[in-house]
C-alpha cells in the first residue's frame, strides 16, 4: 500500500511550529507531551527530544479507554525505565487526570524549591502542552483548565500575547498547545494514524487501509471482532486482508447489483467499528518494537 504519497506535513508549517515551541520554551518549566496510548510510537514526535533539550517532560498516554490495559502498563514501565513519568489518561471523561498535578509537581519539585530559595515567595510553575493533531490536546486543556484564564498584565517576565490557564494555585498552562508533526518517513506511521482516525480517511484509499488493518487483526483477532462479523479463527487464518474484507462484506450483506461485494462499504465499516472500540480495546504498538 502506498499511503506515503498522500500523507504530508508541510515543511514550512514544521519550521514555524519549531520556532514557536522554541520561543515558548523560555517561558515554561516543563512540557506535557500527549500521545495516543494505542500507538505510542506513531503518535509521538521524533524531534521533540532535541527540541526540548533539558526541559523536564511528562507524558500522557491519552485515549487509554481505547487501549489494551496490559499494553498501557508496559508503556508506563518503558517510560519509567527512561526516568520519564507517563500517565494513562482519558481526557474525554477525565479518568486518570487526578494524577496530573501531583506527577507534575514531583517532576518540578527541585525547580520549585530552587525558586523559593532564590527568595520568590509564591513561585508559579508553567507548562506547555504538545502533541500531534487529534491526540486530545484541546480535550485535555478543557478538562484541566479552570474556567478563567490567568491575567497576564501584572506578571513580570511574561511576554505579551501569551495567555495562561490556571491549573492550581502554583501551576499555569500556556493556552495554545504546540501542534507537533508525526514522523511520516516510516510508512507504518501514516497507516497507524489513519487506523486510529488521527488522519482523515478521505485522503486515503480506504479499501487498502482496511486490508492492512485486517492483516493486523488477523494475527490477534479479539472475540468481539470475530463475533461482530460472524467469523472464526479457523476461517480467517488462511485468507489475506482483501479476502477477509470480502468475507466481512458478505457476512454483513453488503452486496451490489450482480451479487458482488461492496468492499468499499465494508472497509468503512471495519475502520469505523475499530475506532468506536467495537472490537474491544486494542493497542497496535508495543515497547518491544523499539528494542
Ligand atoms: P487535538 O486538540 O489534539 O487536535 O485533539 P482533540 O482534543 O480535539 O481530540 C480529538 C478527538 O479525540 C475528539 O473526538 C476527542 O473527543 C477525542 N478524544 C480526546 N481524548 C480522548 C480520550 O481520552 N478518549 C477518547 N475515547 N477520545 C478522546 P472527536 O471525534 O473529534 O469529537 P467528539 O467525538 O468528542 O465529539
């Protein structure tokens, strides 16, 4: 499949974003990177580490409501090994977010103390949210920000034009998140972003995409996947992605005149149902892929 030619991130946009993040780095004490718990590799940004230099980072494994619990824990452990705190969260319902401020505080403890030692009575620590499109940045900001934005006019050292949300009495968040770009130099990344709905379907060949998704599902079919499409492990083991798509279309009665199977409709159905979590909680990337 050749998604690569269709999925692009404009270099000009990337340079502008890099510059904006670099400028904001001077104003903040830590960065919160939001990634998708189902695809932690494909939804993270390859250049962020270099961009952040020594800034502390907290990772939010968002959409954990749609990810496999065991896999999410493996990712938490993976990050812990790298001395990075990663929190599984669901920004749609707010689950897990009660750990956000305490975790951030732990990460910023030294900084806080250093500021107090310098004589700053009530130091305020500031964070910035970053993440690729559709990963849940706005949902997160809406969840954790208090209704009022912090007032900027009487804050020394705060650049004009930047607005801050109050998270707690000593913690503020930049109101505009940094929109990062995914790493499209690996074809798999584009596919995985499309499977999870982070990239719009209309720029992709939906049938090819569904076939590749079904190749993945075939390896580890969940019971709910098999049941929804009246399949068995046996009857999918020897078919390829396209044949499986045809089977699904047939079993769901998606026929066009002449009795042919409407594989385009079947493809849309398969991907929609995966994104809706109808096949259960499925993680597509595991830490072992990085080793
Ligand atoms: P962005 O700012 O990073 O671009 O992402 P945004 O918050 O707009 O979220 C993108 C989509 O992901 C939204 O769905 C949002 O509701 C959903 N989302 C965010 N966090 C979570 C989560 O933890 N779990 C789940 N299941 N979904 C999450 P949408 O389809 O665009 O809107 P809607 O369905 O909420 O109306």
